[in-house]
C-alpha cells in the first residue's frame, strides 16, 4: 500500500508506461524537478577546478597566440583595410582617406615611418565596432603589425577561456569544458584569425560572449522559477498556476547578452543573425522551463510574462550599443555622408538628421555588400566550408636559398593559410550529425543549443550564393563545432555509471581522437605562422588539390 506522502512525491507515469510495467518495464530513475530545471554542478573540487582548469588551457592558448605575433612584419591580406581604418578612427573618429595600398603599406612599415592619412571621409563596407577593437591595440603599441594584431590575439585567448566555462556550464563537467577549450585552442582557423587584424574573430568573440551570458541567464531564471514552486513542506512540485504567473525577476545577464550582440553586429553585419537566432533560443528556453514547471499553456505564459522583457533586453540594447560605436562619426564633420540629411525634407524629416544620414550610409553599405560579386581566386561556397574545401591564403613568400631561414633546400615556402585543423573539422562533421540526432530524437536541449549557434553562423551565408565570400568567415562557427565534438567525445566516454571496461574503452577512443587533432595542429603549424619550410614540406601538406 502506498501512503499519501509517497504518492504525492512519486513521478507521474502515463497509462502506457503503467501497462508496460506488467511486462517488466522499468521507467527511468526519477529526477527531482529542481534538478531538471537547473542541473547541479559536480561537487568535488568544483570551486577551484572550475577556474583553474580553464585558466590553464587559456594560458596555453595565449602562449601560442602571442608567440612571434609581429611576424611576418608585413600587411597580411585584408589587414591593409582594417589596420588603417582603425588608426583613422583613433585619430579622426571616422574612416579617413589613404593612398593606394601599394603606396601606403610600404610607408607604414618603413623606418622612419610615414602615415599618409588625410581628413576627408571615405566609404567603407563594414561598421566601425571591430575596427575600434583593433584601434585599441594600435593606441597601446602603435601602427605596426604587433599593435594591430594585439587585441585580436587577446580576444582569441579570452574566447578559449570563455568556451571552457561555457562547456562546463553546458555539460556540467569541468573536464568536458576544458576539452572544448582545448579543441578551439588547437584549431588552425581560430589560431590564424587570432593572429590577424580582421573583423571576423571579433564577431565570433562577442557572439560567444552573448551565448555564455544567455546560458547563465537560463540557469538563474530557472532557479528563481524553481524557488517559486516550493511548497509549504519544502518540496518543489509542478504547479500550473505558479508556472503560468511567476515572474523570473530582473535578468541582467540577458541585458549583457544584448550589449554583446550589439558589439558583434557592429563588427560585421552577420552578427545580426546571432541576435535573431539567440532571441528565439532564449524564448524557447523559457517555454521549456514553464512547461516543465507545470504550465498548461507554456507559450501563452511566455507571451504574457517573458516575451516583452526578453525582446526589450536584447533588441533595443543591441541597437543602442551598435549606435554607440558610431559616436566618432556622429561627432565628426568630415565623416562620409555625415551631413547627407541636413536640410532635406520628406516624410521622415521628424527623425534627427544624423540618424537619417547614417541610415542612408548604411543602405549604401548594404547594397555594396549584397552585390559584391567580383571574382577572387580564393572565394568559396558555404557548402565546402565544413569539409575545408577551399582555405584562404593570407600570405605567401618564396625565400631565396640562403635567406630567411631557407638553408636546407633549394626552394622554400613561407605561408599563412587560413585552414581549420582538418582532423577537428572532419570530426565535427560527424559530431554535427550526432548532435542533430540528440536534438531531434532524444530531445536534448544542449544539442539544440549547439545547433542554434552553429546555424546562426553558417546558414545565413547560403542566402548569398552570388556574393564573393570566403571560408574564413566560418571562424564564427568554430566554438559550436568544438562543443559538438565535445558532446560526441562525451558519448564515447559513456555515462558515469557505465561499467569500468566501457568507460576505459571510451576514454581510449576519445583520447586517440584528441591526440590526432593535436598532432594535426602541430603538423600544420608552420603553415599557420609563416615559418620558412622546404617547398617539398609545403607540398606534402597540401592534402587536397583545392588547397593550392
């Protein structure tokens, strides 16, 4: 006989499960509602290892990224645009005019240095946020390769630390969090972009920061919801009325996510897709929380209690942050199109002229970007990105024998190739399939979260099939690919309660994969760092014809 207290706390079983119990069916172990809303972190060593492990991984990544950061002492690929625009923002507040790159670049690198910057504003294809980041490094160290690469190396290192902490929160395991951080530290594309003054790594960093903020917000909001379900006897039980009407209180981490998404969008406009995807993701998290708490109509409850504040926390905050990055342009007199709207009438004249001028400028930027279809020999279609079909050569030189380290071979090569670590990316293709399975068939919210981040960085590029685009744009995907691979490796390891033999076999299999990725990164390391190697060694690393 079951007493009333036991019956009140026992999990509800659907009729079909009750019938199957006659044939020996055993339902899954009951997990308390609080743990289902907010899964606990592992207790042993959690306080110190939760930071010590990630900091150690980030320190290793930092050493790699700052090693000979100023080498090569040249303007690498599109640094010719962003390094000079960043210096212009620092001096003028807007993008001024430079001579042709063939004239300006040698003058900047010369000793004594000449900086041929003039005041008239010039049309540029990207917002200023990412260039302000580069400008901070130039403010500290000057207009030189180390100066304009410094902040991207800092952000690349910090993104490793963030991914360790994000993976720990997502998987509730410090080991798996550190594994995710180690994977991104050993990715060639992330490494190259961390050592080059381009904008895409800035987008990746702030989008990842927003992702982490939203994960923290999810945990804290669910903890408040669980507390509101506490009964008089101290137990936490589903309650339809409370789950429908409870408020989750002030959510500062969601506001922080809005700031980060505004900064991502201010570096490049593809940050806007992260804003759209993450706004939908956090609302679906709220729906799931209220459904789990017992709400009969969770979508209606979220519409009434969460939707308005969620959108206000993200979209207006991101918009205000984006506009703030244009402060130098607003305060200028010579910025491109700064006074376009002055004295113009029309139905929109009630909007302040500076905002209308910015809108006109941004419309021109949009038209330029969507209609950019000039041929480039390193352009690629997004279909080929995940399999590394066409990496981008950022830098190439052929040192003459007896110079620049070319002493052991008649012909040498010196390259910077924006190529993801092949073993990692090809494993990630299988990992994405596994994560898709976990989300669609096992309803694993962690898998859906990873897929959302990957989709935000990847799928929008398929809308621009005629545009000139490059595979290094996929650096925004790297954190989510590493999380997917980590989830796959965790499945190989097996659950904590698996037999010891099963865990040992899984650990060996996962360890072999990680070691292969590490070896692969080391093998391609000379191609990431412009080291001088014999031409035969360079050719041996061209595994696919499309890489040449």
